[in-house]
C-alpha cells in the first residue's frame, strides 16, 4: 500500500514563498514519476509540475520561473518550492505518483491548501 503525505501549505501574501513536500511510504519504486496538480476554487484539477526518475522536469506555463520541483530521499520525497506567489496560485495542491509507463496518476496525496492573499 502506497501513501503520499503532503505538508507545507498555508496562507501567504502575494510575492511570498512556500515550500510543499510530499513523502511516499510503502512499496514505491524510485523509477516512479512524482509531481503536483492543483485545483483552484470552481475549476478543474490542473497539472503543475512533475519530475521523472532521472530528473527530467516539466512545468506548466503559469509557474515557470517561479516554482521549482525537486526529489530526495532515494527519490521518495518530492518538494515544490513556490516563489513570487500570486493570488491565482490559490488552490488545493495534490501530490501524485505513477510508474514510468503510465501517464495517469496511480497514487494521490490528500491535498494541502495554499492561499495567496493580502
């Protein structure tokens, strides 16, 4: 049984920073992709960023240059450093993981709220 446990959400002013973390427990291979989706109020869940087992990285357009994704702990922990946050970044952020042969998330975290407001 794989569990993804997120931490690091909260309330921050525009221009501020937050760091999200997601730790995987259970039988999960280091070859798995890990990444983040987010769901803003009233909107669908959108991909934010992911990182492969060989550290290839993708970012969605609105976060490029502001967010940084990284992995550590034998690739079982993924971080999302979010800088220069904007009100439109307000959302519930979900960690996910899937194997290298899939494009669909297999495992999800419970979600962590990020609110950007003055």
